[in-house]
């Protein structure tokens, strides 16, 4: 059987699938045969190596049906996403607002840390001024300076852990959301 006979028989037996799928299958097998012949192989051997005509037809029909199912599922997902888009948009705005609020709290905590740092330095500097005027107040100021510095160190450590955890949570949430929208499963 030569290439033309093979493709003609394939065309005749592919009645169950759409015209575009039939043309795609014929073009696919034609290209395989022509590429093999260009590589120096015998046309009849190439056609024999393709396998039984019934097996080829069954494979093409199965592929065509799988493509139709995939298109149908994809269309259904699109419709569902369109119907849910107002809710997804509202949910997205709420989530983004929560993230903005959370990071605003973290930013304000860093502002508190900066204020405590300046307070600690101010107490320490004022200690030297008041040591000669009011010794008991100077002792209070050095204690307040040490306490403020300790709070600064503690808050920096806590805020670093909070920020690291928050960032990991945001990244995981982002990946899970993208996979959910794509229809996958987040691991």
C-alpha cells in the first residue's frame, strides 16, 4: 500500500469524527510518511510500521473524543468562573484588604520600635544632664533607657518572626489561589 492509498482509506474510514479532526489526523500521518521517506526509508515499510488500519482508526477516534471532552470541560469551567466572578472579585478585594490591614499593623509596630529606640536614646542622653540636678530622676532615666532598649530588641525579634510567617502565609495563599483558579490542587 502506498501513501495515497493509505491516506484515502484512512479518510474513508474516519466517519465518526469531525471534519477538522479528520483533516488533522490525515495531515499527521501524511507528514510522518513524508518525513520518513525524506530520511531514506521505504514508503511501504513506513506504512506497514504504522500498524493495523483498524488500530490507527480506533486511536484517532479515541483522541478525537478525548479532545471533545477536554473542550467541553474547559467550556464548563469558563462558564462557572464567569458566573462566580462577582463573588471571586468581592472575595479577592476582602482578602487584599485584610492583607493591607495586617501589613499596616506590622508597619505601625515598626514605627513603635523606632519611637522606642529614640526614647531610649533620649533617656540615656538626658541621664547625663539630670545626674547633677536630680540624681533619683537620673536613675529612673537610665532604667527607662535600659527598659526601652530591651523592648526594642524584643519587639524587633518578634516582628521579624511575625513578618517572616506572614510572608510565608501570603506566598502559600497566592499559590493556592492561582492553582484553584487553574483547576489544580495545591500541595
